[in-house]
């Protein structure tokens, strides 16, 4: 048999593989240039990080503001001042797969940068560091996790926070009753309506809906016990060093020139006060890092 005949089946197989290769194998910046738009994945109600305002319909938030800076940098990089910005809704279930599958170019929500997720997508520098916290009514007399034994806890389904609760049950032989919700806002609302005894979510995510309660905010408190510390980052596709370098250039600049700290003050302040910046967040602003961590659980 001729060598060319032997190679023909392999050449045919290679052609089939290439024909079915995912579209996102293309360089992200080249794809953005060819389509004339940056696709920004945002959340519906992940306040204050990424949400759609119910009154104006405007997509906004802490993470969105950072992604808007990246949009401006891409305009300069591509010399395309006319570059459009397309907002696409993502949720807790599809946000990672939408980045992998070339549905969105940036995932601009409140997403934990974990070692497991780094196997699927790449991340920017840490833009925030959250801790998982329990919000309860002061009048309920709940002081510890043991006091939550058998109680109803509102938590967003299929998230790292839900996994933390399950791990805590296994480790300390506790039993919680889960009230699945679609967002942190829904978790706080469930607590306010008496549908749950506690809301469990990242402290920063709880902050905005809590402050919007006005004077009623004083009726609630965070438990001292926290279950984890998690850095948040902006998601983008793996194996695209040129695009990641651009994203990192923007986040590094914002960290070093004080813009990130100013955004923190903008989004985590209210008439009732400001969410104190944690030591973990202060460290993220001192030393930019994109390391995907295992959950730091307590």
C-alpha cells in the first residue's frame, strides 16, 4: 500500500475534526473585531455586582463597571471606537458554559475564582473577595450554626454556597432545611417574608438588598461565623493569552491607580453605612492575583 493511501484516512479524519471545531477556537480579539461587538454576560439580580435595574432596564453593577473599562481598552487595542457592547443574560447554571461555548466573551457577574473552575475557563485578577455569611433576624435569637439546626435556610441553588452548607452538615452532623432561590436578592426576600429563618450568601451580595430595607435594616444581623472566603474574578475563555493580557492590563491598572477602591466605595455604600473592606479585599488591592483557589472554608 502506498504511503499516500495510508495517510488518506487520517487526513480525512483531521478534516472532519477541524470542520467540527468550536467557533471559539478563534482568537477572541479577532472574533470581536470581525463581529464589531463585545458580548458581555451579566446577571439578572446579582446585586451589587451585576444586575438589570427594574425601573430603567439598564445593566449595571460593580463588576459591570470594570467590564466597561475593558470594553474601552478593546476599542483602543482594535482602533474601533464604534465597537458595540452587547449584553447577554447568564445565570448561575450556564455562566461557565456560556464562556466556554463562545456565547459571551466576558462573564461579568459575581463569580468565585476556584481551582475547579480554572480547569474550564480563565479568570482576571481578583476584583473582590467575599465571605459566605448568614443573615438572620435579631429577634429570632439565632446566634450560632447550632441554632440553625432544622431551620429553613434560603440559598441559591447549584452554587458554591449550597455546597458549603452540605459540607457543614456532613462535618458537624447538622441538618438544615433548604429553601432554593434564584438569586441573593430572592434569599433576602425569603427571609424578610418569613419563608426562611436565614439567608445564606456572600456578604457583599446581601449588602445591597439589606440596605434597601431602610430603617428595617436594623432588624437583621450577620452571624459572626463565616463558612468561606472566596475571591471573585471576571471569566474569559482559556488558552487565549492575548485577550487575557488585555483584561489583566485593565484590572491591574484599576487596582494600582485606586479606581478599584473607588468602585468599592461607590457600590458598597448607602445612607445606612458602608460595608467595611475586609482584610482579604485589602490584600487583593495590594497584590493583584488571578490564582484560582480551593474554597477557604472555616
